[in-house]
C-alpha cells in the first residue's frame, strides 16, 4: 500500500518528551544568535531554567534577556565569563561563542566544575578537542557537543527504520548544507581568526550525519575553493567505508543549497526534506514503489539536546550515547583531514 504514514517518534515513544526531562539550571556563555535559540527552547519547552547570562556587555545581556526570556524568571547577568562559571547556582554552561573560543571557554567552565554543552564544532581542531575532552574527564564533568540533529524526532525515526532493516543494507549517504553569505572579511564565517569557513559551521552537519549513519570513514577525499580571506568557501567530500558504503557530502558559503539528505539501501531509500539537520519530514521509497511519509513534528528543536544533557547529568553520566566524546573527536579529526586537503590553516595552528 502506498502513502503510509509513519508515526511520530514522539507519540510512538522513540523519543521522550523534553518537557519530562529533569530540571537543570543553565548558564549561557555568549549572548549571540544561537544562544538566543537555545534559551528560547529551554525556557519554552523544558522544565529547566536559564539561571544566568554571561556577556562582555551588560547592555547586550539585558537585550538578550528581554528578547528571549520574557515572562520567565529573570536570570542573573555577568559581564565576565569567570563570574558566570563561578556561580554556585548554575549546574551547566552552554558555550555559544565562535569556534575559535570554544577551547578557552569550555576549559573555563570545566575547571570551575561545571557540566558543559559546547556548540558545534566542538573546537577548531582535533588537538583542541582532545585537550577539552581530557579536561572534562579529569574533572569528572559531563561534556557534549551541541549537535542538535542527533536528538531530533525525525532522526530517531530514521534510525528505527534502518535498525529494523526496512531499507536493507545501506550503500549510499548523500547530504549537503549551503547558505548564501555576502563576503565580509569581518564576518565570523569569513574571518580566519574566528575559525571561519563553510566546513566548521555548515559542513559539519552533513559530515556528522554521515558519521551518525555509517560511522568513521576509512578514507576521505576532499576538494574545495577558498575565499578571499583563505578560509574554505566551498568543499565537496567523498567518504569511503568498508564494503559497499560511501558518503557524498558538500558545503558552501556561496549559495543556498537544498540542504537535503538521503540514505539508500539495497531495499529502498529514505529522502529527508530540507533542512535535513533541523526538524523536518521525510519519505521512504522501497524498491517495489511503496512509499511512506513522516511528517514534521511541532517542535523547536534545541530542546531535545538540552533535555538529553539534563537526563545525563541527573543519571550521573559524563557523556551522551548519541554523540559520545570519541565520536565528536573523530569528527574533528575528519575535519582536520578535509581542511588539510583543501589548504585551510587557522592562525596559531
């Protein structure tokens, strides 16, 4: 029968409701755009709270609170990150600063004994990632890369279909992420001092998706083109795996691509609508022409990673099984390989 409806991962119990997760008191380190989205998701869709906001500017912190936390208990404001991480009324720190500062700010929180959720990419490179992950281990605190895609309901439904053998043995993963950004040498995506470029900010989504589905590749071939500031403007990647598996991935700063993904197996394929890395829908098409449809869930998205952190901390876990420390490290190693092939080196590396 065609046009079957695949039940929501929320209603079918594949994904627990974020509203049912334990309470965590969050400190926000860095009052930028992605931190705004995280604060909204936490305050609106979970039982956790934003206890404090840290920014170099008190005015910016106040504006952040007014824009994102209206109607909720007003958090404390700190104008130094050192004061923020020292607050005894904070359980976990969300690091939402540019990639270039993730190591510094992550270590600041870890050395203060705080659990940490660090925005993707975890750091600039694998060496920094190892330092950050080792510090978390040595201090006995939880750490996770904020790859929100892994916790979304539609991705849970995709894994369920794969695990049940619906599309057979996986052979091919295809994914892209491109956005159009006008050139501005000071913009974080074009600025090498801020670890700019398409890969760490956009390309990490298809790369992490391929890792989630197929694991760590045995070989990576990458070709790219650089911007005027010598960061990567566009990259195409082929990832090889044992047997008959391969991933074809791409990313660019120069155009808004479909941002779709597909997983093809010997019995059929899963085609995830754009943006595949955000809450969305997908279609399953089997070799006999039978189709099934998963419709987009009514969610914000970032609440699921926040809920995962809250559950892990409450259960005494130091990492999430959905994106472990070593998985994040392996992805950073892959990005180092890709940047090396393309010719991108950040200041100080």
